[in-house]
């Protein structure tokens, strides 16, 4: 491959963002020719080494799964009820929401499978609780509700 072909190939790698309405932006080809592609940070970066420097990078998938669980309004409200009580019966959730019992049971099962709640069965009733090791995390989530901007999302 000739030097000129190599430069053309390298030009495709560089992305230049221009601001509309600016007259002082030079010709893009001129800018690209001046860029030393070997000095661009991402080209020579060892990604594994870089990612290992982010201390919680490996936990991001698990954390994201937990956030998805509490992102549903019904599941979040179930957790908020449980944060205010030690135990709550499934009948309390059914009366708190204007939804079918099967939908509430579905959300309770999701929260159980995600490890955010546990339960004990007594007769036909199930009593739910937030495990002690999960409670501090959910209390911090509740705290976020207070500081959320009113017109967010």
C-alpha cells in the first residue's frame, strides 16, 4: 500500500465535528492532513488495561440489572412500601395498586428473583421483606427520588 493510499485510509478514522455557522473553520482535508494519527488517544490505547483502571466496570452489568428492576413504577412502589415496614403481606400490595393480583405477583416474583426482596409463606399468605444487606442500597435510591429534578425525563 502506498503512502498516499495509507493517508486516505487513515483519514476515514478521524472524525471532525464542525459547528454550523462558524466562518473560521478551516478546510477539513487540511485539518486531517495536520493530525498525527499516532497521537490520537484511542488508537494506541490498550483497552483491557484502560478498563481495568475503572474499579467498578465489571460490576456494571449486575448494577444495571438491579436498576432495571427498580425502574418499573410498580416495583419501585413495592420497594418503597417495604422500606417503611419490616414485613408486608402480598394482600397489602394488591390493595395499594389498582392492578390485577397476577400483575402484582409477577412484579413480586421479579423482585425476588433479582434478590431485592425475600418472603416467608404462612398459610395462603406470603410476607415480603427487604434483606438487611439490600436495605442501604434501596434507602439511597429513595434518597434520589427527593433530589430528582421535577421536569426530568
